[in-house]
C-alpha cells in the first residue's frame, strides 16, 4: 500500500471518504468493489480510534432484545455469520456464560432462558457457514455447581446457574479493519493515513472535494470528488462544522467505553455479569489474560481531549469485585494495560447512554444545503459491512450509477482467502518446521494468506526471526508492516499492525529492538527514533493520579 497523497493527484474521484475506521474502511471496500473510483483519508492511523477500542467481540447484540430492537439483533446476527465467512482467520465462535441469580430479576434464570430461545430463533442461519468449524450451536443451561467447577471466580451467593451461548471473538480488530482497507486497495481505492481534512472545496453550494493536510510531509493538497462521505465517527459533527464554516454546538452524543487487561481471572468462557446498577460487562479470555469491559458513560467535550482516567478504571474494577463477590479479586496493580475510546450515538432520547440504541443513520446533507456530502453516524463494528452497503446504495442513486448488488458478503477479505482454517493451520506448520508452532499459528491467524510472506522475511534475515513475546510474534512483522501496510509510527507497529504492545509494555529491551527495526525499515534518524520510543512509552502509561472526569490528553489506545 502507498500513501497516495505523497504523489501528484490528478482527475476527479467518484467517491471521497473521510475516516479510516471500520465504517470508512467498509464503505471504501464496497464502493471500490462496485466500480467507483475511491480515495480515503484518515487523520491518524487506520482503525486507530473507536475501531480499536472494542471488546474484540463480533456479537449479535443479545442485550438489545431488552429494548425489543429485533431488527438490529437480526442484522447483527446475520453480519456475525458474514464476518465468520469472509474473515475466517480473524473471527471465531466463543462460549459466553451468562450467570443467573435467584434475587436479581434482570438475571433471573427463566427470563434469561426466554431471551436465549428468541436469540436462537433470530440466528436460525448460524450453521450455514462456509467453514464448517465456524458453526455455532444452540444455547444450553448449566447448574450452579457446574458454573463453579468451570469458572470458580464467579460469585456463589444466590447463583442459580448459567446460560451458555455462543457469539464470536475478533482476535485482532485493528488488523480486521486493515483487511477491509486492503480489500478496498485491491479494487483500486487509493488511501492515506495521517491525512487530516481541513476544509471542503465548494462550488455554487455543492461540495466538490476536500482540502487535506499531509501530517507527515507537512503539506496541503486538494482532492476533487463527485461525492464526499463523512465517516468521522465521534468526529463526524466536527467534520460537518468544516462545511458550515461556523462553530456548532455538539450534535453527536458520545459514550465513553474503556477496557482493562489484567491477570487471568477466567478460563475458557466469556463471563457476562451485571453491575449493581444493572449494566452488563464482559470478562473475556484473551492471550492468557483477562480482557474486561466495556463501560458506557456519557462524555461531554472535545473527542480530541478524551483519555482513559484512573477514575474510570477504578469504577470498572469496583464493578468486577462487587459482581463477583470478592473485594480482593482484582486490584489496581493487576491492570497491565488500559485502553478505550468514544462511541458515536444517534439516539438522544435516553437519560443513560447505556440504554441508547446502537443503530446508525445515513444523512444526505443536501437537505441542509451541502449537496455532494453524505454523513454516517452511529453504528457498531459488527454491522459495519452492511452499513457500508446501504451507504453505497445511496451514493449510487445520487451519482446516477447502476452498480448492482454488493459483493462484499460473497468474497473473502484480502488475506483471508481460506476455505478450511484448520487445514490451513496444519499446512502452514508442515511447511515451516524451522519456526515454532506458536509463531506459525499466530502469524497464520493474524496475517492469513500473507503469513508466509512474513515468515519469508524472517527466514531471509536471521535478526528478524527474533521472538518478542509469549505468543510467538517476531520482528519480521515490524518489517512487513513498514514495507506493505503503511505503518509510519512506532505506535502503528506496536498496537495496530502487531500485538507486541497490546498487552502492555513488554520492557525496554523489546521496545528498543522493535524501534530499531522500524528505524531501519523507515530510515528514521536517531532523533526521530528517540521521539518514537518516548511516544510509545507514553501510550503504555496507566493513569496513576485520581484523574479528573473526562479530562486529559488523548490516548491513542
């Protein structure tokens, strides 16, 4: 992949996309695969904000049944299956245990049972997956005794048992987002990260393009397009403010969601529990640790000024300890890493953002005098592909193009062209006996059909075969990211192209080794390398002070 804004830009694109999170990436893929000429710009790195702040779940939205949002649940379940199909190396079924309680009506055994039956009915097609290993079974119920035997940290008091159902886990959402970007590029889309939109090009009241600052080269370029699609997520209203050229009050409601990674608290199941306030959260087994989240708390202020605070982390720890009945189960010192982000919500009629719908809206801004501009608001990771299909249906109508139906639900994502995941893993291990099974398995799952190229880099340079963590990751991944995946900063390497940084700081030795590899590949000066290391270390910092609510410098993760 190449940053297209570094070269001369000629002609007019059919579609310009602002935002390189999962929504923008999916829109770019759908548009390019249907024959539109496409350019996408992202002000930071692809998938670097909300799309990386997930619970790593591809789920059907069981909790939306409470609000009788059956359409959203059905759409989510259908898209869950689609992502299993088109991204088999990234998306896997995982057992989810919902503990039931004798005294809490919301977690009553029979109420949960009815919800599970309805969930099974709405996911009637979940067995029709391309790879048979991805089939999802019906829910089951287990006794309190069985719960305690498989997950002994569950709260025993008033425990009546649990319902066990399956959803899916996305093992690396940042790379899954990147796979959508790569798929768009495969069909001819031109993309650039670190490209910030500073204004719109207009003519006679019609949006004709965008003015973009290349943050890496410190220059401004103008890009012409027949239609511009604003996929700015929590920044969508700020992008619209550039079109209006006036300071506007906040239009999007934003919800803060944070996650913490801790010592291992659970075994093989996701454990869903409920806080004393009646909000659900997950304990998720992830890379030998527990991933805990998410929170839902309204955020008022600039999205650029948001960060994870100690207060938010402590609130989540308190929820875990109170829900599991052990005040000493989890302490602040057990937190190895914390990350989070802001979710854009389209519903403003609920007092609590937890109750707000995760539906989305697509606005044709011609109704307010900005013809040639479409804005997308709201949504959730799981349904992004389907959202993109609807956006491009609207785009086709506005541009007077007959494109036919999308093919994004019928083709594998780029790098995910694998019919039999188990067979693929076995073959990769047979073909690469000079690498550990851990390394081969990790690369095969997170790079899919591109894994062999990473291994070949390591095989060609012994230094790049160095293993940097317990998952078996190797330095060759850093080189591959620089050469092929538009990684331009050390944070890109650590958090979005590899998993080297996503469990927290692995120590100065590894950090310096990764930095020196990146410097070698990207030809950084010594001064640049020092700045990159300092920036990476800042991203690892877990807030130590009490912290003020909703204040602080933006943390990339």
